[in-house]
């Protein structure tokens, strides 16, 4: 009976995991994997470049509404893919 209670206590601790440890494996975290810094930097730079190019062509071709929406989306994706996100 005590092993069942011990197993339940370990499972209940997954909800309060703040770092990866023996009781909190990486599979129990929000992402379920270790984020890769190199990939995050690459994706963030890609979105930043796409946002800058969109702003450039939006000003040049005078497509204000469309380019503003697409550039805002690129900037928000860049912030979301930022390696500075915890």
C-alpha cells in the first residue's frame, strides 16, 4: 500500500515541476523536450528578416494594410521563437 501512495505522490509532483530532476523528467515539462538554442536563434532570425523584407516592400509598393499585418505577425513570431523565452 505504501508503494502505491509513494507512486501517487511522485505523479502529483509533475504539476509543480520547476526544473528537470529525477522526480521531474523532461517528458513531464511543458514542452516535453529540451529546447535547442541554435534552432531557436535560426528561426527567430528568419522571422526577423521576413519582417524587415515585408516592411521594405510594403513601403515601396504602398500596400500598407497587408504589409502591416504580415510584418506584425513576423515580429510576434520572432518574439515567440526568441531564445530569450523561458
